[in-house]
């Protein structure tokens, strides 16, 4: 990912303290310096413990880790190898289950998209085994995408007969450069369990914003809880991170939730510069009528890491770290003024 105009772009120096290795010293979503306050160890997927830091501006959570990978290209290779190993023994039964879940998801996405006949391209960035691509195509959407792992592309081609013109075996940066160069109109981006694997996600999202100005973004992320804490998850955005990101990228929030299967999901839409948007006058959560405190409570219930850094203030805790967040202050003001929008 190279974008010389992006202040958050330069390779971030790795910080080592007390045997911990910190990949980030600045938050890759909001650019703020990450405080050096370190949490106690929290249980990870593999039976170990991992210490965390937290962005004071947007509450993104950063695990410590033994990360030997220093550049973005090597990171993409490492991530592709990881997913090949994880899904190497995939069988038809699993693929059927995935297809069923993806089919349900495609119907939910369709509620946020123009009808298939009026839709421009839907791009699945990091399409994995191709199940979402396939489900969107079955609804009639012109869906295509990219996947850096050649193994996963082979699985997708075998399972769903996806040709290289539909699923390109390449990384997101190369793929989006190509899309941008050809001027392909885009109605939607699917970024499903991908951002947390990307060392520097903001340039990728900014490029998407240039390609599809009023496109819909379908994004899902893991929650910082034991089963999802492992070295390939480089950081964990929280509900407030996603509100902050919407303002940063001038996106409207169409949906924000912690799902029943314990993931963090956000659907954004690019704000049309021709249309006056409520979000331009305040924060994206307020404009969308999002109850951020309730969503954070749901996240907190799943994530002891989040509870550590952003305790529940209603529960009598001082919760000083939550006071840094303008969104919550704004929300409180609206609550007392009775001006629900
Ligand atoms: Zn941040």
C-alpha cells in the first residue's frame, strides 16, 4: 500500500517493551499516537495470553505479538499462507454450510443495494473461497473480486466455477489499482474479515472511496475475544473506531451491530457530495440514529479487553478512558435535550 499523501502511511517503527512487540505506535485508523499503557494478559485462541494497548481517540485495540514480518508485501504472503493452512482441509459439507450462510448474507446486502439490473460492479476484496461472490451472483449482481491466496482461488474455482475474470488471484492493492485505471463503475465493496489482516487499511479504504463515491461498503470484523485473538489479527476496531472511520472517510453509517455470531458488522455508504447530509453537521453515529452506547455494551459483554480499556460508566466505574470520546459526549447532550433525530 503506497500513498505518499497519507500522513498515516509511513512504515510504523516497531516498539519493543518488556518482551512484547508492538506492530503499531500510531493507530492505523485514526492516526493518533497509541498510549503505552498496557493491559494485563488476556486469553487467546491458542491457550496463551496477549497484552493489549488501546487507541485513546477511537478505541481500536492492539494486541502485542511476536511479529517477524516487516513489510506489507511479506504481510500479504503471510496472511495468504495462514488462510491456506486454516482452510486446507475444507470439505464439501463445510462449503455447503458456508454457501448457506453466504446466501443469507447476500439477501441482507441486497437490501442496501440497487436492484441487480441497475447495479454496477460489486467488488469482494479478499474473496476467500468465493462463497459471497457466488451468492451475490446468484441474486443477479455483477459481483467480482480478488484473493491473494492461489490455493483459495483454486477452491473457489472448483466449487463455484469462478473464472479469473470474476475472481482475480491478486492482492487488494493491485486489484483496486486496475479497477481505478479502467474507470469501472462500482456500487459496492465487500470487505469481509479482511481489514484486520491488512497492515495499513486506510489507504485501501481511501482508494475504495475514490473508485465508488456513493458505493455501499459491507464490512465485518472479529471481536477482541479469545477465539479471535491470534497473531494474524493485527488490530481490532471497536464500534467507536467504525464511527470515527465513517467521519474520516465521509461515509454514512447504514448499519452497525455486534452480530449473534459475535462479529462486529458495519455497512457504510459514500456520502454524495451533491446532497446535504446530516452527517456533515455532526458525527456519523448521531446522523444515522445509532445507539453507540448500546452497541459498545454488546461488544463489552463479549470482550474483556474492551471492558478493561472502556469500562461501563453506568456501572459506577470512573471510566476515564471513555471520556476521551467526543461521540459519547455528543450523544449525552442529545439525550438530555430530547432532540432525537
Ligand atoms: Zn484510533
